[in-house]
């Protein structure tokens, strides 16, 4: 298991891009693997997924709902990118992303695995 990295807000984008578990210095922005197939970047709590990466298919999704000023700032800072190039991400609602996360967690719960 990869150790969670502590980083500055601008450093979050690189950790998100490499799907490395991270949190910013004040722990209001963090990314983690929810299942072996699903990586999620959150703002403030698990109630607000900003980005979701589905390993199968290599698809990034972004929460496109209107957000507070600070959460919008988090979205800009944590947008997964290599250098200055942002990864393309499919816009989804917060409710849609939370349902996807829940579905993956339920599937993982019933999947035979060793961990």
C-alpha cells in the first residue's frame, strides 16, 4: 500500500495525475484509492468528490456542479495534469459521482479478494 503524501495545494495536481494517495497541508484536499479500480480526489470531505479516475478504461471524471469559492479553487489546483497539460475529464454531477463510488465500493465488498 502506498503511503499518503503531504503536499501543497499546487502539488496536488501531480499526485492526482499519478493517482498517488495525498492530502494537502491542512487536509482539506485529498486523494485516495476507494477500491483497486477507483481513485477519488475530494474537497473537504467524502461528501464532495472533485475527480474520479476509473482504472478500467482510464477515464477521468470531474464534478461539474456549481461549488463554493474554495471548492472551485480546489478543483483548479487538483485538476490532474502532467506539467501544464490538464487531463481531459468527463463532466458529471456530484450525485452521479457519489453513486459511482458507492457502486464500486459495494462491488469490491462482494468481490473475492485477498487484502
